[in-house]
């Protein structure tokens, strides 16, 4: 009887801790490099659902410099950018609302899952975590962004969207 109770208790604990279905709105934004975050880009770095290209940007600490690599990137409207927390985290991606093209805020908000604030992605605290931004419907122009925890240390970059 004692063994049966222990087995039943263990089965209950395991069932409570694992498995279960995850609702679409409960998805996490962190993923390993081979996985996607927020479901915006397919695994393996292929083309996103809209037919665009997936680009990778690393968020790193090199020596005493916090930076995005590359610091400047040109993409097409409809492309996806995956931001990887490589070193020196936590990191995030935050867009300055006054330095993005007119009409860009809504498509950008729609392409950024789990925002901490408008145009501000969630913090990536775990090594190799990924935050994905989908630029579907984004107008052409320059998009300046920064890492909130490291802005005072100069971690900022620019992305140019072409049609």
C-alpha cells in the first residue's frame, strides 16, 4: 500500500510539472538558436511565412564594449530579424518611437511578441536566448534601436528596411 501511494504521488507530481498543452498566447520569446521565438520564423533559419528572409543579429559583450553584430543591417519589408543573446546579457531590442519611419509603429508592434513596453522587446536573460522581430508590412526607412540595460554603455544600432 505504501509503495502504491508513493507511485501515485510521484505520478501526480510529474503530471503537474510537465506536459500539458500550451496556448498560443502563452508562448515564450526565448529559444535556442535552432528554434524560433514567438513563432515568427521557422526553425533552421529559412524564409518566414511571408516569403521574406531571416537575418541574425548577435548581442554581445566584446572586451568592455556592448554591441549588436552587425551594428547596421539592411533588410526588405517582410523579413524577420532574430536577435541572439550571445554574451554580456541580459539584452533586449527597443526601438526609439521618434526614429522610425512614419506609419512603422503599428506593423512593428505587431511583429514584436511579448513586449515590455511599446516597441520594447522582452529581456533575454538566458545565454543563447532569441527574440524575433517580424518586419511584415514595415515601411521603408531607418529604424534605430538600442538595448535598454546597456544604452548608457553605447549599445545601439540601425536597421534599414527597403521595399
